[in-house]
């Protein structure tokens, strides 16, 4: 490893943000995938190859999220790597092309995010043991912030009547969040990059929203909301706007950090369901 700060390459922005919180000023953490892009079907660039070959550590989510990365990494397996979802209890996908495989969006439950952070800490210590104390302190402080916002979110989302707790979204990316906060999950498609917004998917969700009397629908930031807008029109539900899952925004955007992502989604859900909102600060 070079005498300068170790360089850590992550697959996408949420992992990079977690890593920066743990690394502080002791390591440089970058994301291959830019803000606003979808992680499922990314095509690595020549710059990504060069940057990764020179990295001291490569960090990825696992659980089948970055299938492109598994192929990409085969050519540079000499670079140390860490899978942040190690230790997570996976929720399996119930339908679609990957039925029976793990839902990869485990970070959407704050309790799982704590596992991610601790795995990142351990991976940094492995490549840079001289800064063990800094990584340990930074990780503990960040975990405390995640747990604090989790407590606030539970109290806020508990105000939504149990009979209305159906989260209708475009992708089935919220299984860990809905499980953590006592919601049921409805969606158009199970995983991005499959057929998205087909007439059959729209009809299935229209029927479910009507049957369950779901008052509000949402869609994710990295996909088109066209099909969900159709569901909303046909059912008379409200469109609650954008939720964030796979990507952060730029520093000037609504969710430049993982904690801001959690806070934004909770505010959007509370507003969509028409319940009083707590002040959620990332």
C-alpha cells in the first residue's frame, strides 16, 4: 500500500457515503457509479478499471445486486475486497426472474446499515491497521446516528394507521424497510432491469391498490414513474412522489447522504399518508 491515504473504491454512492463516515480523513473513498444512476445494470468504464486496479480496497454490496461487478472483479481479484452485506439475514424475492434469490437492498433497514458500517470498519482496519482507533471511533459515532434516526422514523411511521400500511412502489426494493417498520409491500416489478411497467404489471398493481384501498403511491428516483402515474390515475390514489433507494444525489440534491435518504423517505411517506411529521434531521 502506498504511503499516502489508502484508496477505497465502492460500487455505488450509498456505500461510498458510509465509507467516508467511517474513514474520516484517514482514507479516500470513491464510488464507481455516479449519483443518480441505477446500480443494477451499470457498465464499467476504462477509468473504472484503472481506478480499481490501483485501489487498496474494493467494497461492494453483494446479495446479487451488482452482477456486473462480479464479472468485472474477476480480472482484478488481487485487489482486496469486502462485501458489506455479510451477516445480513436476507429477505428472498417472491417473484420475477430472480424469485427465491435474496432481495439485495438490505441497507434500507437501519439495523442492516449498522452491519454494513461495522463490515466497512473491519475492512479498513485490515488494510490500514495503524488507523484502527480512528476507524473504530468513527464507526461507533456513525452507528449511533443511524440508530437515533431509526428511533425517530419508527415513531413517525407508527402514526400511519395499520390498515393503510401498504407501500406501493415501482420496484420491490423496500422489503427490508417495510419489514422493519410494519408495512406491507406492493410494487410493479420485483427488480430493476427486468421488464418494467408492462400492462400486466400495471393491471396487477391497480387491482391490489383498489382492493387494499391504498391511498398513496410512490416511485424510485432512478426509474421512470410513467407506469406508476398510470396506476395512480386509474385507482384515484395520490402520487406521493419520489423515494430514494439505489443512489444518492449530488451534494446540492435532496439526499446527498444515506441518513438524508432515510429522512427524506420517511417525510415523503408521512406526507403521502397524511400523518403528522416529526422533524427528522440526518
